C-alpha cells in the first residue's frame, strides 16, 4: 500500500529484488495512473471496507501486508477490518515510516490549504520531486490526489480495539524528521505477537532505495515461515 500521492508503480521493481516465492501484489488506489479518472477516497473507513471486499478472493493463500507512511495506516486498519469480518488475517504486518496510530498527531492539517501553501508543506516531506512541484500541468493532476490522501490521514480517528494476533515489523528512516524512533516503538502495543523495529538509511522516503528494506522484509518472511507460524 503506497504513501500519500503514491501508486502501484512505487513497487514496480520489488519482484526483481525479492525471492521468487514472494509475489508482490501492489494496490492501485483510485485517482492515479490507470485509475486517474476515478474519484480518490477522502475517508479511511470506506477505503478499508472496499479493500477488504476486493482482496477477499485472494486470502486463501498466506499473505502479509506492507504499507509506507499513509499506506502503513491503511494496512493497519485493513487488518482490523479483516478481523471484524472474520476473514483471514495477514501472517505479518509491515509498517513503514508511520507513527503508531494511537499517538496524537500534533501537526496542523494541510489538506484544505490554498495551493501555494499546500505545495510549500509538501516540500517538508521530500516525497514529490521539485520539478513536479514547479510544473503547473503535472501539479494540477497531482494536487487533487494529494489533498484526498492527506484528508484520509488528517480526518482519521483512532478507536481502541484489542491488539492484533499477527507480528508487526516497523521500519523507519535514520534521517526521517517526521517519524521518530519512539513513534515506531509505540507500534508494540498493537500486537500480542512479536514486534520488531528497524532503522534504515534515508529520510521519510527511504523506500525510494528499497534494497536494504527488502532484504530485511524477505528475511522476516523466511524466519516466520521456517518457524512454522
């Protein structure tokens, strides 16, 4: 599951960097790339309900969920939605560059700011190339999706539920000024099973150089299945 403004192409190289027995299934949210004509979601609950319905036919195989930044929050709530519907749950949940959901977000909301101020805030995240932010036509295509994705995040309200029954692995960037180590460590309370946290070189978008991340991810999957879990 991609970050705010991201798409399935974020994961286009992953199949070549992971072992052959791991199949990468990238979610393509509406409003971007091949689904650009569709309205993006602006609230999390309808999104995870739709995702649970769409992936249900594929849950006969063992699976894990991975999400980066906003995608981590979606993956977490999707796991809780699968549990509510008594559907198969992931064997592992991988959350990347996102503070634990129960932590209060102290940042001021930005999704309704005027364009110039919104773009300036986007620069803090370092996830959108400057050339895109300066290109009026590209920006006009991208801004509605980014606003919708930030609305997903900024209107989210955490509701307490029992911890998950799958292990959680949290990844963070060593130079990420947006998500601190303690923010990642707080994910521990969201699982009854094993929890691990790993810091990797890079800022909030360390996912753009995924080799070290994928080495860890594939090792976690291998360890999990070799233990018979």
